[in-house]
C-alpha cells in the first residue's frame, strides 16, 4: 500500500507512483498547508513554467484546517482561467483535441471540497488512460505507518525529488524556447503523448524502483 495525497492533476511522478497496482491510501486527515500540489499544478507555457492554482477558502480561526475540510472558493472563476491557460499552451499539441471534450466538464463543475476536485481529476485521467486504481482514505492522521510506503513528501511543490532529474525527455510544446521541463502536471504528458503516456509512466515506475533498490 502507498500513502499519498490526492492532488490537482498530479505531477507525473506522483501519478506514476499511484498507478503501480498497489492499493492507495489517500491522505486527507492532515492539516492543510499552502504552496503544495494539493491546490496547484504546473504546465509549460510559451514564456515559462506556469502555475495554475485552485482558489480555496481559508479559515479565520486558528489558521489550521484538515485537508478533507478545505473548501474551494468559487467567488473568482479560476476554472475558466485554468482552461484558457491550457488551451493557450496546448491547443496545437498532438492530443489536446482528442481529450478536450472529456476534460472540459471538470472545468465547468463547481466543487465544494478541494479533495473532491482533486480525486475527480485523478479518476478522470485514469479513465482516459484506461488505468485502474484501488484506493481508500485516511480517517485519522498518523505520523508513521508500518508496512506502507509513505509518499506524502511528494505534495511539496517547491522541492523536487532528485530522481526527477533522471526523467527521459519527451517532446514538449516549447522546446525551441525552453529546456525540457520534467515532472509537470500529468496533463502535459497526456496532451503530448496521448495513450503512449502509459509507457512513459512505466519508465518512471521502473526508475523509481531501481533507485530505491540502489539505496536499500
């Protein structure tokens, strides 16, 4: 079993490790932290790496709230902004038009809880890539677990694991302007590689496993 946070259209590494065949335990019972993948994804734009952030409502009490209780703020139409950004970046990519009809409804639906949005983004990618996932949710927070691979550190959007630097490049939209950007949102891989994204995810899983064996 793997312990990981459900995040917003997860990074490629996170998504690859969620689809290993192991049961997933989604961490939803810890305190919410700002500036993590829980409410953001990164795409490649013409100018640079671009962050798309989900607007959330913050508590005015003690500043702490459980991840599973975090509310999405729909006062600002952030979904329209995200979709327009994706269109601008990927409209001419090989597979954007192939998947847009399946993806667009998620950017119209209004969500109450951030966890629900994130889970639906993950399950939608599963459907598009024909991948299965068995999962459940934490009911209480535990700092340490026995016999569970703890991947909660992958929520950190500011510090990339060293393994990311070993990712094989795939064709991205703006390689004439930027170097290859590893570990963007799974959407970047989907729009560029389509069904072949599954093979790339397998490479990432194999790389992760071989790296762990070297350090065990």
